[in-house]
C-alpha cells in the first residue's frame, strides 16, 4: 500500500495554467521543507525538467498509453518513494486522452488509477458567473473523478475574484487559490512547447522562483496539503527495474545529454544500470570524444535543429560516433538522435551514419503510435509490438532505410526508421518501463 499524499493538477483545456500552478506548488512546498515528488501525465519531456528544478527530484512521466494503465500506480510508487507529497501535472484538458481511445491516457484516468484528488485550474479571463457552470460540468461528468477544489488563474482584479468566488459557492467546491495575470512568469516557448530547462539555466531558475512566489501569494497551501493528505492508501506494488547480476566488467553505455538532447525518461537510465551497464552522460555540444570504454551509445530526443551549427562544428565527436557505429557497436537513436546520425541537418554535416538528409518543416508530427519491429535489432526482436509517441517538426528523407526499424499501424500503415549493423534509429519515442527487455537486450549486445 502506498500512502503518499498526492494531488493531480488538471484544467478544462490546454493553456489554462497547469504548468505554472503545478511547478509553483512543487517549489512552494519544497520551500517548506517537504520532499516533493514531481510527475507529469503523458509523454511530455519538457515540463518534467521544470518539475525537477522545483523539487530537486527527477521529474517522472505517467503515460497510460505507452506504459499501460496497470503500470501507472507502480511507476508512481517508484517515483514517490520517500516523498512527503506528490504533485502530478495533467495533460491537455482533464478528460482528453489518446485520440479515439476514450479516457485512455487522460488526466482523468490517471487520477482514478492513483485515487488522487484533482485540483482544477480554470482560466477565468473573460468570464464571471459562467465559471460555475464550467466547473460543475467537469465535476459531475465522471463521478469517479474526485475534484477537490479550484484554482482560478488570470484573475483581473479584486472585483473579478469576488464575482468568481460568489458564483462558485453554488458548486460546493472550495476555491483553493486565485492568481492574478502575470505575464512576467510566462516561460518562453517555441515550435515544440516550452524551452527546456537545460537551455535556459539562470532564466529557468528565475522562472520557477517566480512561479513559487505567485502560488504562495495566491493559493491556500495549507488547504491544498490537507486535500492531498485526504487521498486514500493506494494498493500498488512499487515498480523496480529487474536487476541482473553481472560477471566481469560492466559495459559503458554513453548517453547523450546537454542542451541539444534533453528528452529522456528517468527510468531508462535506471533500467540500463539494472541490466548491468555503467551509464555515463556526455554532451555532444562540448565533448570531443565519447566516454572512455564506450561499448554502446544512446542518443535520445531534444532540439538538435536549434544547435545544428554547434553539433556540426564538433567534428571530433561526430567522427567518434561514426567510428563506433561502423564498428557494429549498439547505438539506439530516438528522434533527435536520428537526425544527429543523418548525413546532414538543414544543410549542416552531421555524423553520416545514415544515408538520409533532415530538414525543419512547417508541419508538426504529433501523436501516439502502435508499432511492430520489422527486423531483429539491438532493441527488439522482429515482431515485437509496442506503443510509442512521435513529436517533431522535422522531415527525414528517406524516412526509412533498406531495413526499417518499425512498421506503424496507427494512424496510418507505413514503415519508418533504420536498422543497420548495431544501429537502431527512429523518430519513435518509447518508454522502456513498458518493455524492460529492451534495456536488457541492448546491454547484452553491448557486453557481446
């Protein structure tokens, strides 16, 4: 049984202020001396970076599509171990989930799986009494979703706040906070959402501090903590990566990091370590060679398109990566990693491991995917089925090699990615906690 106090921060729609409120609450409670466990519903990599900055603990994702509903509580229990409080930021609107899949992967579903009370963040601009109808509708839509209170965001004035509070009295739900409009707290965005923490550094610290101050000034922290503590005990086994004894040396798995490669799920490194690897992070923007003894390479997602000149200029590292790949060593590249292994990105030379060219595009490719491994690779045996997520504004030509990585079955049928020698490169983001054999297989290839 898991008894960590917990809250889910949700909203009627995107851009209502969930990230500001959730991150601000995390930082405010951490400032009180509480150990706060941060979580994010869905596949998003960027918000958890701000959560980690606010709490000093890894930001972790809870994705019921990629990992399955049965893993949500165990993954939550793993991340929240030893915490005094857990704050879970929702995704999109409260009841929005995987397209055409009902409640699957929605914030509402995750709140039910966690038996957690929901705090509804409402963008109150341009409305007064209508806010009551909106909140009543969300609170009554699914009786299994427990909405414990409301935080009003973008409130214009004291008079506006009074009107909103008066209207909400009829719903019976408490107003747990009211935040004034504050453009200076808004964090900068670009083509894939917020600018990651690793790229902003000082500015990100200032933004999180401002969010915390705003939340402290406008929210009833004691009432919110009491609501979190009202969550019942959660029956769940704690997820743990299966550990495998290793005889002899542990292979070194180099993992790309730094500002250009910020997309990574915390569980991936934990799974690699448990499978017997020594995980060493390096920065392709600055490091001119791979870590000593590198036997395998993982290059996750991020924004190489924003750093193409710098990545291209680091010719010694590009040469090192190419030599490793040509040696047959295991290389797993996801999205940004795929672009880095290409021949060029927006005309800038990259590693040239793949005979393909990448460029920025106006079109956003976004959504969950069902995939099957087309052929044997360092990550999966042919025929392995899993679920993943695509999220990019780039185009790779060609999009698949002679031996593709995946056959996609949703939303359309196609092949995608590259498998050649020890390289597995694809746009598809996956969560290895759902298929722990992926990390184990990769490390076994590194050891071989």
